[in-house]
């Protein structure tokens, strides 16, 4: 786990090596949104933890979608594909 400043947003991000490092016990509805090449990390795949529809500053960054999914699936969360109204970079979300 490390902290970085997001160059696009200026927000301090907590970057996890594994989603299992995240303490989601205080979240009402933990959601892990998975993004392919988002604007702030254009060469990477990013998983961001949300509390329902509110983003947190906790993310995981990997080189491939397979790496992200393999790690997140350890939690037992279920993957849902993005909807037509979602941002194009969103692959889907784990709930």
C-alpha cells in the first residue's frame, strides 16, 4: 500500500497492491468499479472502491484486466457489466 497524488485530479490516492488490503467494514455498500485506461491512468486498469455511489480515495492499479479481476474475485464479490449510461472507461463493478 502506498499513497500518490493523482496528477489529473490533485487528490491523494491510497494505492493497494491487493483489494484484500482494503478495510471495507465501514462502508454501507462496498462497490469496486473497474476501469480500462481511465483519463487519470491512461495506460492502466484501475479498480476504485466506492461506498454505494460515492467514490473513495482507495484504488488498485494493474497492467491488465485479468490481474485486477483475479485479485478482486478473491473477495467473493459478483461482477456486473457496465450499463449504457456509464462512462466509457468503466468495464463494470463488483458488488
